[in-house]
């Protein structure tokens, strides 16, 4: 799930400011949908694979599928919530034990904010 504090440390951000970042990054947790009453977007990491690290991210807007990024890798650029993001890190986590085990750690995808949708990304690969 996304961080809920804004960069200024000012607590919860307004829905229109979603997603908020921490130090310019947003971390998506595996299988944790971003659903909030009256929220415009829902973002789910559907799959994380290793060797090489890659992910599938589903973006829904107002109940409709907006984008699905299959086989996205570090360095790829995705568009979520009218913003452009570079995939900075993908972590598989530790899912070889049950979720109740203290060693369980769900995977995550860390995105680096590049700017508003339509901004220049200087030759980065876009995944659609």
C-alpha cells in the first residue's frame, strides 16, 4: 500500500494529491489494492517475478481498467494517477513461508516520480 504521509511530514494528504511520495518515491505493496471510498484510482501489484526482477501492475480508474503493465522492469516508465513513474526497485519478498510465519515478507515495487503525465522522460522505455 502507498505511504500515507506527504513529503513535508504533514500527515494524510488529500485525495487529489494521491499518491503521495516520500523522498520522491512511492512504494506499492504486493496484492494490496489502493482502495478508498470515493478514490479515483486503484493500483494493484498483481505479480512479482525474479531472475530478472519484473512485475505486473494493474491500474484502474473510476472502476474501469486504465492500464496494465506486464513484464515491467527496473528503468521502465509507467503512468499512474496522471503522473509518470520510473520503476526504481522490485523486491520479490519472502513468500516461501505462510503469511502467518514471522519470516513472511510480501514483495513490493518502488516507483520514482518523474513528473506529470506527458512530461519528457529522456529515452526511458515505456511499458504498455
